[in-house]
């Protein structure tokens, strides 16, 4: 900057700085250039016709100065450093409770790398910020225009350099409250912090503070709280120039900062030329770092043709408001924990002390109407060129305010009360000790009065003990006392249509879901059928929102199953940001869910298991079969294109579930299911020999393939598949791994090419071979995995394990026992219960029976088709004589009083019984139509054949009866 452009307003300050540079540096050097350059930057910014108002992000001093200046100047146009495409959202701030963040969101990118998606830009706004004062003034004052002049959200990522280390723009939240902004890029509105690490370290060390927030509060915030307008501007210009001149000269961040300044001045000149507004009636609100700019485009009369704004990409951006919090702002801008809460407290104290009337948007949520008796203090407007206020400000010592002592006493009493509620054994003596220690610490740190940070250190020193009795320590109690982590909320009218639809559909629950915290919802669909729609919404929210937003306590939703009673823990107010971002994807939950299912199914990394999972979710949450059939048809194409078997276990599990659902709920199977079974049968038969030899394919994956082939075999064969293909695939398999070898043996048993006796013989050979015994656990792992495709081999697996424990000596068994346990636990944990149940069925239930117990596999085998020997049983006559009482009772009922036959009497044959009791025989003959007479009693009894030939009528009558029977 040439000397001809210098004003005489800061001549005295330049002379003092030249003398200081000569004294400290021993002559003109870089230090003198930096010091004089800072004065030149201040002079240039002060003389600009378009008034520049430098601010610091969420600074109470900046907010107070802004409120005072707006009431004094009453500008007609306010230029604000904020993304120009966010302007339509600012009117919605009146429906929200601050702090909130203005967000631009893009789910699908066009012009950016695909792995950057989704793109998100946020700009947080708090009540104690100069930006909010400017917005409230411009929106509620008639005839005032608010113009956002910063780069658009699209340009934020156009100028982004992902290959370089990220700066402070990208927040990395660590706590729950800091996660409200997600992974969004934060727009720097008034960010002011040294970018020269050595400078920040020097300031912190000599200022005797721990972090930058404390230094700023002590040396800038408090002194500027009661300063006039000119002093405030010049000090902020000076600080911004210092940080700018000591920033690294190269780097993408500095280039982006300069491009932003060129962008903003270009937009302001365009607006001035288009509207014809006088620059004297305008106010430019920007960060102090950008106020002391040295680009060619700086000022109303700066270069007009030196910067070209690039066009935006084809990316479609959506805009909305999301809740923010003090912790999220601190994490985004790298501030100390609790600093924004302390700033809010200082803002309230400053309003009370200065009696400045702040600007508040009409209808602002959580705000009362301002009292009409409160008068605003308006300082006199400056006339002519601004005088040098820096020299007096830099030499003025801080003055202790008596009000601070009363405030410190109140803090001391309040922290003791909070500590006692938190479980600490604090007393009045501790309050006195905190008060005195705060003053002592301030004196040791060369401060005129204790700051909130001094008070915090004093409270920890005097109250904190060895252990924390409650959930919060003293440092956290101080932060809560200073205001805590205030969290904003977006009002119903400012929510996207999807979020409002969710609240409307959940209205029957009669819960205040917009508030933060967990709400318990009880749904009894049996007595209130209208709650079924609420249940559907909650299950979709559980699928779409982060974990914890909608958590079921009782009830479940599976294919073919619906609960009649459910219990939910709902935290929609806590996860309001996620619900709002759902509104960027569609206008209803069903639409968003369908889009996400399609994106998962048709994505470049989609597998067969992924597509089947999408089919299952479509049936569970959306109902109907249109989308499910479409995704199922796509699963056929994905399965045919796969050349690996990584997803075989998941495919088997989901196909079984879908088959069970369709068989129980539909009259016939859908066409895509039948095609999938046919395709999968041929596909896995083709891959089976390769998978047995592939070292990357695990035994569980191969077992899942066999499980698909064996469990779907009946359906596949009915659809036209050939079983010979499976037999050839098994015959062509020659694995080298022991576990896969055991799995192959199990498959051969299932196909009938290997008998169980041969399988047992092979297991015995393995135990007899000392060279194979160390690998025997891997064979057992294969046998356990074989329970998936061949569950009938459970007894053989139990036998194999029992033989190992029974035959191997301890010197061999104990070394590989840990290997056996770890192998079964890692590779077959889900199949072990089947083996345990089989063992419980085979082994005796009592320890006393174990000694005499013989395993079933050691018992002699018997031919099931051999004739069984007829056991000697007691005949009916023998039973009658053995139990005469029963026979006597029956005889008494029948009226028989003949008594028992003598034991020495011969037994009567059938013919003799007929002659002895002719009445019975005559009755039967009458029924049969026989009119023959009795045979002679003398002579031998005729045989059966003789009787048949002698009485043909009787024989024919019996035959006719048998035929009718």
C-alpha cells in the first residue's frame, strides 16, 4: 500500500509501533512491516465507503455492538456472510427455538465424486450472535433488504480439496450433543482464531490461560463489551489483520479464503449496481478475518473484472433447518467445552448491564414479548473520519466492576448447592473458599477480576474430592450452572412435509414427540385397531432412523407375524436432525423406504443376500408384492452373475424364510421364487467342486451351498432340475482341507453313495492314525457344519466326538482340546446346540446310570427284517385260573352257577363245546338258515373239511356274510 493512500488518523499509532519495532528488533525488519501493515489494514477498512462490520462467531460483544449499530444506523441493505442459496430459509427461524443450523443437503451428486455423497453444509445460529441480530433486524423491519453474499453450498464443495488435510471447517464431534451436525461441513461465519500454531501457543502461555476460548474472553470479549462503535471496529480489524498476516502463506485454505472474499465483494458490487443503493445506506457483516482483506476486489471501487464466478454443478440441493446445540458448535469450530454456554451467560449479563434492546424475530419460539418500558441506549453517530481509538484502547487498564463481586458470590453459593445435590459433602465454608480462591487465581494470572474459567478452576480445587459421587463432576456442574448445553428445536411449521406427516400419523399415541428425551408408547392393537397404522410408522422409523430413535421394547415384526401389543421407547425429538434429513429424500416414509431399498438392491456392490434382504424388508414394511416381485426378479440376475460363495449362508437363511412365508400365506409360490430355486440349484451345483478346492471359501460357506441344494432339492426336482447334476458335482469334488473332507463325506451319506457304517469306519481310521490325530478337531468342525445340510447325522457327530474322548489318551487329548473348543466356537457356534440336544438324547440323564450304560454304536447290530422269536405268553385259560376272582364276578353277572371245572378234567375241544352247549349252535344255525340236524354223538369228531362238505349250506351262508363284510 503506497504512502499516498495512508490517512493521518493513525499516524501516532504508526510512530509508536515503529519505535517498538526498532527497540525489540534492533531496526527495520519483518516485525516492523507486520506491525505497520496491520495499521494499514485497519485504516483501509475504516475508510471504505461501504461500512464493514467485523464480527466473531457467537461473540456476545459482537452481538451487543451489532444491536447498537443497527438501531443507530438503520441501514437499508444488510450484506451477510452466509451461503447465498440459504436465504429462503431464514424466515423459518421464527418457528424454531435457537440454537438451530441452516442446512443444505444433497443426497445424489452430479459433478462431484460419488464417494463424497451425501453432501451437507450447515451454518449454526445462536441468539448471542451478531448474525442473528442482523437477520432479525432485516426480516422484521419494513423496507430493509437482507442479501447473502457468500459462496453457494455448491461452491463450498467445488473449492474443497479432499486430498489435503482437513482444517477446522469439518467438525469431528466426539460427544452426543456434538453429533447434531453429523458429518456436515460447517460454514465459517465470523470464525476468528489464529492459524499460526506458534502464535496461539505464545498467546496462551503469556496470557496464562489453557485454551483459546479463555484467552478471547479475557482479552477481547470483556474489554469490548462496553466499548463504542469505532473502538469495537478498529480492534476487530486489528485482530483480524494480525491473524491474517501471521497465517501460512500457502495452502488451500488461504486460497479458499481469498476466493470467498472476491466472491462476496463481487456479489455486493453486482447488487449495488442493479439496485442503485447508496453504499452509505448498507452494512456488510462478515468475519474479522475477511474484513481486513488485501485482495484486489476489496471495496466498492475494487477490481471488477479480475474474478469470475464459476457456474454451479447439476447437483440438486435441498434446504432445511436442523437442531443445533452449544456442544455441536464448540466441536465444529474447535472451541473449549462450555465456552458457548458461557457466551450465552455473558450475553444475558451484557443486555442487563447496557440496557441494549436486542432484535428478536416476531413469534420466535421460547421468547416473550419485549417490554415496552425498556429503552434502547443509542450512542451518538460518528461524524467525519474515524479517529484513532486503538491507541487509547491498548493503553487502557481493565477496571474491576463492583457488580462482578456480587455475581461471584452468587456463583459460589449456587455451585455449592448444585454440588450438594450431586452428592458432594459441600458446605458454606466451601462457598467462601471458592470465592476467595477465584480472586486468588485471577490475581496469579494478572487479571483484574475472576472470569468464569477462574471460577471453574476454583470450584474444582475446593469441592472436587478423590472420587465423583454422582454422574457429574464439579467441572460439568459449573458448565450446567453457566447455562449448560442448550439444544435447539425446529418448529412444526418449519419441518419438511415428511416430518410433519410422521408427527400427524403418530398423533393417536398422544405423546409430546417433538420434545427431547425418551417417551414410552404402549400400543394395544386388540382394543384400539387404529394404532396399527402407528405401529407401521414406528417399524419404518426403526428401519430408517439411527439406533435409539425408535426402539421396540415388546413386540416384533417378522414375515407372517404381527404383534397385537407393542411397547416402544421413542426419542424423535432427540433425533430430529435425522428425521428432517429423511424429508430431503421424499415426501413420505413409504417413498423414502422404497428408494433406499432400490438403492441397496441396484447398487454396484449389491449381492444376492443384499437383494433378498431388500425383498424381505419390502414385505415387512411396505406390504403388497409389487416391489418384492421386482426385487426378487433382480435377485436372479445378481445370483447368476456371482462367481463366489461368500454370501451363501445369508442367501440360504433368507430363502428359507421367504419360502416359509409364501407357503403359509400364498396359494402358490411367486414365479420369481421358483425361478430362483431352479437357478440357485444349477448355480451352486456348478460352483460346488470349485468351492471345495478354493482356499478362500470357508467350510461354513460350502455347508450353506449344500444346505441350499439338499433343502431345496424336492422343490427343484419338481420344477425340472436333474439330480444327476448334484451327484456329478459331489463326485467331482476333491477337497484337501480336513473340515471340507468331512463335509464331503456327509454329503455322500445324504446322496446314498456312502453308508453310515463306512463313515464310522473312516472316523475310526482317523483316530487310529497318529499322524491324523492332531487334525481331528478340524474333521469334527466339518462334521458339525454338516448338520446344516444333513441334520440327520447328529448321532454320528456325537459318536465321533465321544470316540475321541474315549479312545485318545490324555497326552494326546489335552493338547488339542483347546483347539477343538475354539474351532467349534468360532466356526459352528450356531450348530452346536443341535449336537448338544442329540447328546442329551443319547447319554443317560443320571450319573449313576453312566457306569452300566452302553453307547448305541457299540451295541450289536440286528437285522430289522429278521423273524422275531415268539415269546412264551400265558393263555386265556391260564389267566382265568390264576385270577379266579375276576372270573367269578363275571359268572355271577351272567347267572352261571355251575362252578369251576375240576383240574383233572380234560379240556374240551371246539366240537365238544358245540355238543355240550347245543342252544348256542342252534341259534347260529337259525341265523344262517341251516335246517340240518345234529350229527351222531358216537364216532370220531369230523374235521373242518368234513364239516364243510357235510354242511354246504352253512358254508355258503358264511361265505356270503364274509363277502358283505
